[in-house]
């Protein structure tokens, strides 16, 4: 099994990370020397670095449970995942769109172009 140091050397940095590598290192050193509490941006950047080093999960695993297990290690990203991994428990929104489509495309409007039908449905649901 690889040691953590070996794994860190295998992680590819994005071009943006490579471009600002020196500045990031200087900021981290300045923050550690000042002994101040890191800002939310610095906390999230640190969490992202940790997250990028973690192994992926299989498709059979529950992502919500995985993020729940990481809530102490990655508190900011875990909170963000709760927002984006939630799924509505009902089909009501989709049923409303289908109902709206049924009103927009009727016997009287059977020759309407698909682009126009899409725009009518969009405007009815968003205006």
C-alpha cells in the first residue's frame, strides 16, 4: 500500500493550481506565522485539497452517507453537499410541468413548432 507522501506526489494539480502554486505557498506560510484563524476561503481551499486526495467511491455506495461520514474532516464541503444532494420526495414539480405542457400544446395548437412550445412552457413556469 502506498504511503501518504507517495500518494500526494501522484495527485495531478490543475493548471490554475500550478500557476498560483508559489502565491498559495506564501499565503499559507504567512497565515501560519500570523497565528490567526483562517478565513472561510482558506478553510474551503484546504478542504478541497484534502477532498482531491481521497479515493473515489463506487456507484453502489450512498453519497449522502459518505458525506455524512466526512462531516468532521470536511465540514464546509459536507454542508454544501447536503444542499446539492437532496432530492425532492415527490413528483409534483414534474407533474406541474407536464400539466402546463398539456395546456400549451392542445388540439387547437397541434402544429406549434417544438421551439415555440418549449418557450411557451418555459415562460409559463418561470414568469
